[in-house]
C-alpha cells in the first residue's frame, strides 16, 4: 500500500473486535460447521487485524474515513 494512514474510528474498531470475538467464541464452541466456520474465522482474523492497525484497505478506494477527528493517529 502506498500510504497506510489510519482511517478507522473507535466505534468502527470496537464493532469489528466484538464481531471477531463473537465469531471466535462460536468457532470455539463448535456452533458453526465447516466450511462456514473456516470462512468466518478468516473474516474474524481480518476484522481483528484491521481494528488493531486502525486501517481498512477497502475504505481507500471509496475515500472513507470513520475517525471522529480527522487528526487522530
């Protein structure tokens, strides 16, 4: 990527982490069957990674930025 400037706000990051945690718990409890479980686990890992990096590559082409204050880093 040319420039990984943060483009995710706290609410966006929090929601992604909650969804990732719910998927991880359901996966751990064997409540979702393969291959759906594998796809959802991959999605959970992507959500967690983007939340920790504060950057979502899918936001770039759409020029989206969910930060409350655009100066957040």
